[in-house]
C-alpha cells in the first residue's frame, strides 16, 4: 500500500526549522521523493513536470547565492513563478545567505519554507534514507516470527508448535527477536526488505510479544533480557515448517532455489520437514550461517556437485582402463601418486609415470639379487617396489666389473613397477645404463633408507588395507570414534550436526570408508577430504567452512556403533539400551548401542552419555557393578537397623 507522512512529522524527526507555513505542516502530506531544482531557478519552467508538484524541494547555499546574483526585479519574478507550483515544501540547507525577501515571497505564496544547517550533500543522504524508510511500500503479516540469527534475518512460518519451540530455544542461545505478530514488512530498495515490530509504530506501546502454547503470551524482554530483542531486521531467508510427509521428496542438495515473492522482491525460501529426532534450533542456525556463506559468494551445494563430477570422471576413466585391460580391478597405486606424495626426483622414465603401478603393499631390497640369487624375484618379488640404499650401492662398487654387469643385467630383466634409490647424491653410471637399456622408471631421494622405508610401509599399509564402505555418520565424541547408523531419515545427520555444535568433530557423512590395519585397528574416513553434510530441507552444507577446521578431522579409529531407531510408543524421553550386542566390521567386533528416538532434542545428549559410559568402562569403571554393590550395602545397613530396632522393642 502507498504510504504518506506529514511535513510536521518530517520537521519533528529531522529537527528542521520552520521559516514560514507553520499552519500547513499537519495538512500537507509527503508521498514522493526528493528534487533539487536547478534550471527552474532561472525562470524556465517545464509544463507538466511532476518534480515541481509532488517532490520535496531542497536547495543549498549555491542556489541561494545564484538567486541573489540576479537583479532584484528578475529575482522577484523568478521567485513568484517558482513558488506557484504545488510542491509540499522547500528545504534550504543554508543558515547565512537567506534573506527576508525570500521568506516574504514564500509567505505570500502560502508555501512551507524550512531550514537546516550543514552541507547539502550530507543532508540529502539523511533525507533520502529517511524517506526510503518512511515511505517504503509495506505489508503487515501476523503468522510469521522474525529472528536475527548470526546477523541473518529469518522469517519463520508453518507448523505452530515447531515455530514456538525453535524460537524459544534460539532465544535461550542468545539470538534476537523482532516480532511474532504484527510484522510490518517494508521495501526500502529494489533488493531489500526490512521487517519491523509493528507495535513500535505506536510509540506508547513498545512490546516484544511471543505467543506460546494455549494462546498465552510472554514478554521476550522480560524473560530473556533487553539484549534478546531488536526493533527491525533486513529479511534474508524465509523458513516454513511442515509435518514430515513420507510420500514427499524434500530438497537434499540445495541447488534448486525456491523464492517467496514479497513486495516485488524474491526472498529465498526453505521448507523444513518436522519429525522426531530433528533439533530445529540447530537446523535454523545452520540454515542462517549457510545463507550467510551464500551471500559471501560460496555455494556449498554447487561445490559438492563440481567435486562429485570430478570424482565421477576419474572413476569412469579408471573403469575404462579396467575394461581395456590396462588396469587391474584390484587395488593399485600409480607411480605418479607416490612421486608426488613423497616428493621424489625422476632420474629416468618420466614418460612411464602414468603407466607404472604398484599392486602389492610390499617393499623389496635387492641385496641377494646383487649376489646372483634371484629366487625371491621369481616367487613374485619383482612386483614390489625396489628400494636400493647406500649399502647396496657400496656392495656393488666392490664387485668386479664383469661380475657386477652380469648380476645387474639379470636383475634388470624383470618387469619392476619402479626403482627408488635412497641417500645417494650421485647414482652410479652402471645403474643408469641398465635402467635405460631395459626402459625402467628410476626415482631417487636424499632421505635415509630407513626413514623412507618406514614412511612407505605406513602409506602402503593404509592404501592396501582391507576396506569396506558403510552408510552412516562418523563423528569423534570425547576422543572416541562413534559411528551413527539407522534407516534413512531417522536423524543421523541432524544428531551429528548438534554434536558438532557442541564441539565434537565430523569425520564423514553418508558414506564412511573403513580400513583395517595390520595391527587390528579399524580406521574410518571419508572418500575425499571434503566435509559435506546433507540436511533435509537445507541441502548440502560444508561443515569445515561453516564451523572451522576444528570441527573436522581426516580419519578416526572406530570404537563404538550407535544405531538410531524410532520409538513407536509416545514416550517423551529417548530410550537407550546398553551395548549387549556387538557388530562385526572387517572381522573385528565393536560394541553396538541402540538409541531410540522419541520427541527429539536429546538424541545428541544421549550419544554423549553413551560414549562417556563406554569410556568409563574402558577405564575400568563398571557402573552396573558399583550400583549393585551400593544396593547390597544399603540392604546390609537396612537389615542392621531393623535388628537394632527389633532388639529395642
């Protein structure tokens, strides 16, 4: 709707001085913008110029000086002609050069003449902002709650109980409340909407009222303090809560943007499904900071899709090579990968980097082969990385040339993946000669052979380890690796998200890769070092970017598996069963806890409690036994008391 203000309100709000037309202040309305006259002051006036009729006119000392540079008769004629138009008022930003004849003509023409100190440019800025705010088109809504969350204006609607519960939780966390009813939305620019507390339009009735259950209302400032409120906030995002519909597909990527059209401006809108196990306060906080990230130019969903497409391309090329017979379907490590991982220097065979692959996790040092014994190579040792150190080179240097050449010719006849020489600054010419003749890939490093060997073994053990991929979320809770599993939509990601809010760390979401090391440890990680998480209604979020590097880690040893299940009985509290059963992963058994989700909100707390309880058992504290012992003591003392009481009787 179109708004208007009176000149009297303008004078009061901007502290303007009234030179004439005081009786018309309340009668005259302002409904348009600002105009700074120029050519009109020369006496040249255009016909049907709405700028002369509707807009507020503002002149500065330059225009006043121009007026008084004209001959008196021309100046008076121009005054009269200019004041004959029906603009609401003229504001003069000059307190020195204005003279009485100017004011007298304004009085005769029954014009409102106002004056203010300062420079015209600064005043025009102040006046323009003021009019944008006061004259902005507006609508009034009653079924929306407006909150300021991390500097993002969230307008919440939909399911009433979800809206009330999440609002109270967010206020408890220190976020700010604008209004829950009588929300006034104003358009202040082509891209901005401001939401205001409508009660503040009545200066005598400034209230921050939140409607709670059973139509009761509470004063937010009284309950949560003055810091919990603010008068207005730019609207950045609209959230609609709705009951979870199992037949409906909710946004899981966040690529397709849905907008709400308000006063000619599109505001992003998210539909958040409500069900047991979903902590809506955490989800709203995440939606707010994710929207803030988008405003900075980063879109987690698009980044996720781009990275996924890269992985698909790599896997497709790998599959094509397998089909063409150029690559085994078993685990392999390409020579280029090892070269880049350990910063190796190529001595010969750079063109072979992408062709040569390791298919075994073993390292072979050819000491016996340089003495003419090749049985180890014949049994498959040639498939391993060939590691040559300074001791092997010293031994070769001591051999007679003829014998050394014979041994090396036989040795280099095998089809090695590649050779690595360590600790040698100058590789002997006879090694280079044989490498070139047999077309081998030869690399070197200045590191000691023991250091290189240890690093390579650790790396190969991890890369060639037995592995499995499981669906769920792996998090680190109090130093323990906790794997959350459960059916789709049960709330695994939301539970993990709340744990991250509490200071715990994410390792992987959705697909978790577990590998079993030779020492028996089962280590979990994501397939790539990209810490994305999928939240229904919001889409893909980047945990590392939203919460910082401290919220993630690359890998973690698995300690316990917690399965989230939906409790059929309508109990308020979440039910937890002690880890009576175990789950086997890669041949190793882990304790398994079943956590039944009821009314939500406390699933993450129960994960923490379960983890702490397990940690206590690892440290030797058996809570059940201690409780039984305490019960026995209580019974003992109770019996003693009964005996004593009986004797007294």
